[in-house]
C-alpha cells in the first residue's frame, strides 16, 4: 500500500502498529490487490464479474484507508 500513497509512507507504518482497524483494512486491501494481480497476470482464472467485484472492493478499501490517512 506504500506505493499507492507514498506521501503517507511514515503514517502508514505508524497506523499499522497503532490502529487495529487501519491494520485490518490494510491487510484486506493487500489480499484483494494480490488476488487482482494474480487474475490479471493469468495465474488464476475467474469470470470477469469476479474481477470487477474485486476491483470495486479494492477501490472501496483504498477510499477508506485514504480517509484515515488524511485525518
């Protein structure tokens, strides 16, 4: 997630330790992002609908994380 928000690099590291909710969202984001990359690279095969739903979930998580980072 550091590559998504390089301007918040230190704050991301801090919140992952200090804020359980932020850590949970960050872990979920990493899992969803990893799944998307596996599908896009052809390692896993899924219907387009699955990929679309994963992308929506990733965007929602990213929005939530950004809101916490920009407080």
